[in-house]
C-alpha cells in the first residue's frame, strides 16, 4: 500500500484499517514469540503500514483544522 491510496480514503476507513493492521501486528508478534512465524519480513511491512496510516490521518486532521 502506498500513501496515495491512503489519501483517497476517508478518515473512518483509515481508522478501520489501522485497527486491522494493529491486530495483524499483534498476531505476528505472538507467532514470533512461539517460533511459528514464516514470513519475518511481514512484521516490518505491517509496522511501516501502520506508520503510513497514522501519517495520513495526521495530515487529514491538520488539513481539517486549517480550514
């Protein structure tokens, strides 16, 4: 996912996606702790996706406050 795709979404959709990503990150951490994780690179991707979603949410909030 890239930032352009995220900017096209509404804040509610972004919040839903953030919750889903955080759940996935939790599950990946649990898998790593029990040595069941298969794709370790997925953890990094999920962390970065969470950061992207938070960044776009903050941009939208700042834009709404400026208006």
